[in-house]
C-alpha cells in the first residue's frame, strides 16, 4: 500500500512566473492547468510551456509530482493536450467534465497509444477525473468499481461547474456549508472512489484567507475517508498537508493494531475494544503514510 498524495496545487500552465515557483512548493503534487486557467488563444503556448517544464523537471530530484489538467473531451483541445504532454511523461492527467467511466476509458486508450509510440512503460501516467461536473456524472460514480481502469489514481469532485450546469445561483446552504445536492455528490464521490479501491480527493476550499476553516474542513474530510485535497493557492498547501497527515498518536495506535492481528486472527481485543478486519485495513492505511 503506497502513501497517497495529500495536496494537489493548481498552477496556470501559461504562466512562466508561476511555473518557476513550483520547485519551492511543499505540495505533494502540482496540477499544471491547461483548462480553466488558460484562455483559448493561449492554449498552444501553454501546451508547449507545460511539456518543456515537465521534461526539465524529470532530470531534477525531489519536488512535487507533476500532473496536467487537460481540456474536456467535448472540446477540440483534449487530444492536442495529450499529444503534447504525454511524451514529457507527467505523473498523471486530470480529466475535467466527464460524464462517466467511458470518458475516462477514452483518455486511457489515448494514453496507451501515446506511451507505446514514445517508448514509455505502459501504465506510467495515471488519471484523476473530476467526476461530478456534469449533471449525468454523479449517477455513474458507482460504475468506476467495475470499469477496470488500471490508470485510475482516484476520484475528485467539483461544485462550481456542477452548479453552473444545474443553473443554480449558489452551491451553498444558509449556514455556509454545501447545499444538500453537493453534500450528496461529495458523499457519492467518496463511496465511488472507495468502491473502486482508489483514492478520494476532496475538492478545493474557496476562501483562501480562511486558514482555520480550511484546516477544520480538511480534518473532517480526512476523518470521513478522503486522502487528500485540491489547493488553489500556495498558502493552503501546508495546512492541507498537516490536516491529511496522521498524528503520532494515530500512528502508534495503528502499529498496535497491526501487531495485535499478527497472530492471524479475525478479531482482537485491544484497549477495551473489539476490533476486526476493517480496523486492520484502516490501520494499514495510516501506516502507509508513515512508511511513504
């Protein structure tokens, strides 16, 4: 079990200035954006800059994983994005505005062909779809469990594009929390990801000045089962990383749980509680962080 990525920081793909700051980030992964952050006229330039940047970073050591958000398949840009960036061998590709696993399978096949054409080991480039940005997509989240998508790193969700697609004036309730529709979509994303045995990545936190709110929201997300989060500002990264990192107490308890199950039993008593195999699985996930 490998350690999941805690933070994915968006960086505009056409900004040489912001690309130049990537090496200094503490994010586990950076998403070089070819979609919303880039105007139509600048997309060819962004492809070139991103491709050259990924190639340059391959020769360096350390630093975040480099992912690329391509344009939606419904546009005329997605295949050009893939053709430009896959030869540079990014760690992964984020796919926006899908309608279900079949869209991800199309990208999967495109990457298969490009990896073969450029002598890249098959399966090197992973995929992370934003799996809820169209009205149809939430109904198909459970289908990822049987889709057989080997490149699938995880699922993430988004409220902004979905609310626009639904014609909603807001995606928030009267208390400032997600409105009911988006709470449902968020929960389905979490369950769909875990049903497919991949990571669940929490969506962005809009208020970049609210550090306390980001920390609390991220801690709750991790407690529910999300393993990482999207960041839209560099100042959010350390808070997200801290919130999605198990504490020393959690790691020590997880070690005791694993040790208790070392006798190959199905249930154990530990510190006054009866534990079974789901508790062992959770302990192993915690230790994946510590050993990552």
